[in-house]
C-alpha cells in the first residue's frame, strides 16, 4: 500500500513504513523464505530440484 515497502535480501526480510522505523526479521530456514515469498510477495517459486539448496546458500551467506 501507499507508504509501505517490503524487502527480502537473502535471509533478511524487512517492512518499511513511511515515517516509522523498519521492522526486520532474519529468516533462518528455507521454509521461512518460501513462506515470505508466497505470503508477503505473492510469489510462487517454481518446483526445481536445486531451489532449496540455492536458498539455503543465500541464507548462509547473509
């Protein structure tokens, strides 16, 4: 909505609201990242045999 922005950078999920402090959450599992993609961004990642491994690597590098 207006004045609202959500970001996902590797395992760091944040909600930014105009004029307020950002809310940040560190996502520690692949399931958490997939849930945020689905519930917060409306993204349904494709079924891919390496997807979970790739996301795990992104979380570990955060």
